[in-house]
């Protein structure tokens, strides 16, 4: 079975921490601070692999983490950036947010897409040197890389979709009109996964792509049979070629098969049921009762379906089918491209500056994810660094939140492992 739907946990690399260092060398006067910046964390990038038509590479591995950036070094040496992690996906892959199901990006444009950005590297203490602060003993910690849980959903890029009941000759038609060689046998559900074939219509390289979709049965839209997993692969198709067996040898009524398949398309997606269709009456060479053809033609005329008789075995009317499909495609809009439903700013941490305060054992406990990064970049034994810490707490509103919680001068406040006396 084809793997066309996977859930992945992606984590970009964290930025490297800035370095606290001072240059002290012989013959180097006024060495001063020399801590370098940390390197940027690696991005996670999705690229299109034109030779792939499955997400099998992600069936058994679902967690991918990019490398972190290196910490800064002395002598103002910048830490190395973490290498990007590149994940190839087949053309037509949709990237969805696992929590909401909304589309983040459609890989149909063929361009690389940065799904998780690495964290920026922290500044070294050399960045904080000023005329009044000549020996800064603190640096900034690197920022964390983005982390997302995403769903990769493959919707194949094909101009034409071959649909129909099992064993009506879809794979035989694909093999006849293209270089594709799908498995062909005289039993139901021979085709277990969608097959793609390129049909050439001229010496100039013109043509179209055809997808052979595994046979659909009644209840496919609700999970019955094999076809329910593959209905998504015809969502992009501009034209549907509905293959029916008109020979009468199988004992099936092609009119009833057409009603059933179209009803399943409607249940799955009303828009898909309205997609233009050409009815291909296959196994024309085996028709024994001409009255079957009369009933079939009346049905097609009643519902406005364009139809053509073919034989995948003998090749009868195959060239005319290719010509007909090619002409109809010229009148139809291009393959559907899905617009993003989420923007990068939708993933920004809305709680980036939020804090919570609770009182336990006579102490005020302040919690907030961003405070962990702040604590990491403060040197509490350095006066300038402490002043920086106090300014951040005041500007970010932490002091106001503590006052609102009832903190007064002399109360003990704890932020992670650091405790200090509250002074308004």
C-alpha cells in the first residue's frame, strides 16, 4: 500500500550561546571583551523530489531534529551555524498543521520551503561593550528553534484521473497510452496504489499526466475497500476519465456502476463530483448484445456525459481517446494549487511575554518560558548584568504583575533557581 499520509514532529536547531571572554595577550594593549556570537540553529527545509511518488521514507521515522548552532568563542570568533536538515517529499505534498488540520504550504510549486526556522545565535559580551560599560561580564543565550507537529499529505499532481470499479481496465488503459507498466491481472483490486503515466501528444514534448486510481466500490467515501485512501489523489485532477465495462461479460450494469462511483465522489467532495468527465466504454471488442450499447448511450445523453468506446486490449479508439482528452484539457483551468491557511506569524508564540505568579511558602513564584532564556543570559555576579535583568523585568511588566499579586518591598521572589528581594 502507498504511504501518503504521515504525521511528523519537527524541531529546528537552537541558536548557540554568546561567549563571555576577555582578551589578555602579551603585546596586546586594552584587550577588552572578546566573546563571540553563537551560531544560528539549523532550519528544517522541505524540498520536492520529482522522482518520488510516496511518503514511504517517513513511515518508520517520525521525529526530525536539526543540529544546534555552536556557542561563540573567544577572540570574537563566531560559532558555526547548525547545518540545515533537508527532507525530500513527492510533488503535490500538502503540509498541514497537525493541531488544526489547516494548510501551511503546498509543495506543488517545486520550490524549497522552510517549515521550521532555526533559532538565532546569542550575542557575545563583545557586543555589549560601551564607553561606560567596558568590561561586560554577561552574554545572550541563543534562541530556541521552532518546533512543529505537521501532517504530510500527498495529493498527486495529475491532469487526468482514471476512475471506475475494480477490474474494468484502468491499468490496461494506462499501460496502452503511456510508458507506465502497472500490474495487470484478471481479478479485483489488482492495483493497490495509484500509478502515474505521462502521455505524449506531440514531438515537441507536449502531453499530460494520468493517474490510475485503485478501484472504488460502494462505501469508499466512508472507508470501504481500497479506494477510500486514494480519493485524495484525484482532487487535483482537471479531468476524470470514468472507465466502465460495457461488454456485459462480468454481469455488471455500467449505468449502475457510474451512478455508484459518482455518488461516492459526491459524498467525499461535492466539488469533485462536478469535475468534467469523459466516459470510456472499455472492452468494446467483447460486446455481444448491441442493446447494451443503446441503453448505455441513452444514459450518457440523459446526464450530459461525453462518451467514447475503446478497447485497451486491441487498441481500438485509444488514439482518439488521447486526442479527445488533450482537447478537453485545453479548455480547463490548470491543476489546483492549495492556498496556505496559516501564515508564519500564526505560529509565533503568543505567550512570549506572558508570566504567571503564584505564592507558595511565603514566596512569590514567577513562571514564564521566556524567563528561562533571560535567566540563562544573566551573570548575577556582575553589576551591569543585574541592572540589565532589572530593566527587562520592569519593561516587560513582570514588576507590575508582582505588585498586582500583592508583592511588597522585602518579599522574596523566585524565578526558576534565582531568588531576590522585591523592591518596587
